[in-house]
């Protein structure tokens, strides 16, 4: 006969008390289970970072990825990149995003982690390097296929998981040749999926074309055009969605207009938006309710977003940011205030930034 519910509960309680008593006496002797006598108590393992299904693909992506533009453009030394990527993979990273044009980033990624290729999904992009190696757009079939061959060599792999057009214009997409080249690369097995990386009207065109498996676009509290314009449509079509520039280049770190031209537009918007969680002393907070935490948690809750590829040059950063994301979504009230503030302040030319 099954014991009654109340009896079962009671038995659980008694067993629980007995276990607690045993643990208490072990702890009193300085011995938790599996530890040497006298060793300090181990901190509990953090819960694993959330994974989301990447659109209709077979990939389950950890919510925090890695964007490699910063390591490339800032010419970070190989030893630091080894540490950064190795530590992040150990802590749960499984999406690494790069591009042929991020100077040596592909080479650095290949050197650091090609031996762990099964541990991560690899996304790269094409279109900004000509056949002779000089910088300049090349959206021809030959140019795109040659770019992928060079990327595979540099990344030391036979195929990437996602190959993306690197922000070509809507007009270029309309011509069609670049999309056909991407489809050919997929058919030849050099990439498992294809995507468009870009913003605003061009991103919308790419989504509506129905030809891409994934979209990479700028989503952050200083760049919200896509939230109404593009993301709902990408979600409806079951596309994988990568949020690029997901913490708005951390522009709150600058007292005045940053020297780096790439950060200036977001800084100007941030200055006008005056979000309360990033004013005065609050700007310096490093917890989940400080600007970095709020920025990432806001981006992670936008429609269809599955992975945030935060750029960093610091080995400790991935783990810190993963901890901030573990706090989960913002309260609906705070998210609504960020959306409302944007709608009130954004100018018509505050379109998605590439
Ligand atoms: N057209 C395109 O396809 C395109 C365009 C832009 C970007 N992307 C992709 O998106 C990725 C991300 O974009 P992004 O690097 O420009 O912008 P981002 O991820 O919004 O910002 C990166 C900056 O934030 C800082 N940061 C990171 N975590 C922080 C924290 N907790 N507190 C304070 N600062 C923090 C980093 O500095 P530290 O070094 O100090 O961590 C870095 O300077 C790129 O790497 C690239 O892969 C693609």
C-alpha cells in the first residue's frame, strides 16, 4: 500500500532532517562531502547559462556568445586571445562570431581553439576583402566563394556553421548574385547555414526574401529600430537571430564624446536618452542592475533574439557577463520604460547602425 500524502511528506521531512544533521556534523568537523578535512567549503556551482534554439537550425546556442571584432581591430596579443577563448569555452560559450575583415581575428581564433572545434558553433562573414587581399567590397560569386575558402584556412576548419553577408546594401541584395553565391556555398557543404548581417531596410529585405537561415543585427537600448521593424518578422519566419553590438559599445564608460568614431552615434543617443539606471553613480554599478547588466538583459528579451555576441578584449569578461545575464529578464516595468523613452526621444534618423 502507498503511504498517504501526509505520511510521505512526513517521511521526507524526517529523512531531510537526518541528512541535514549528518551534513551539519560533517561541516562542524570541517569536512563537507568530497572534501579534505579542514578544506574551506566549496561554493555551489552556478546554474548553467540559458541555451536557446537558433531558429530552425539544429543549433542550441548559449545566450552569451563572443564577437571578435575587438580582438582583431585592437590587435590583442595571441596569448590573451588563447586565455580569453579557452576560459569562455570552459565556462559555457558555444558561439564564436568573426569576419574575414576583422584583421587577424580569424587567424587568432583558429590558433586558439581550432583543436576544440566540436565545442563551438563558428560564424563568419564575407564581402569586405578583394581577391588581392586589399580592403574593399566584393559581392561577386567568385569573390564570396574565395573569401569563404580563405576563412576556412584561417579558422582551420572544413566548414563553418554560419556564413553571413557582411552588411551589403539592399540594392546589392536585390541584384541577387550575392545571395546565389551564399546558397552555392551551402550546397557545397562549406557552410551549414547562411545569414545576412546588417540593419534597417536592408535587414528587412533580407528577412522578407526568405533565402536566409539567420539574421545578425544591432539590438541594444540605443538602437531599437529593429524591435518593431525587423525582429518580429525574423521570428515569424523561424530565423536564427544574433544580436550584434548588444551592449551599445558600453558608451556609458565615456564622460564625453568618445574619440572612436564607431562609438560616437551611440554615445550621442545615450546622452539624449538619459536612462535613469545609467546616470550619476548608477553608471559605475557593475551588478545585474547596472548599465551593462540592464543593457544585456534588455537585448536578450527582444523578440526572437537567441544569442548576444558581446565583443571583449578581456579574458575575465565572458564569465562576468554570463553572470549578469543569469539574473534573467528585466522587470516588465523597466523594459517598458526603456521602450517608452526610446519612442519619446528617438529621431527619425536613429536607424539601425551597422
Ligand atoms: N556589420 C556587422 O556585421 C557587425 C557590426 C558590428 C559588430 N558586429 C559583431 O558584433 C560584435 C559585438 O559588437 P561590438 O564589439 O562592436 O559592441 P558591443 O559588444 O556592444 O561592445 C563591446 C565593448 O563593450 C565592452 N564591454 C563588454 N562587457 C562589458 C561590461 N560588462 N562592462 C563594461 N564594458 C563592457 C568591451 O570592452 P572590454 O574589452 O573592456 O570588455 C567592448 O569595448 C562584434 O565583435 C562583431 O562580431 C558585426
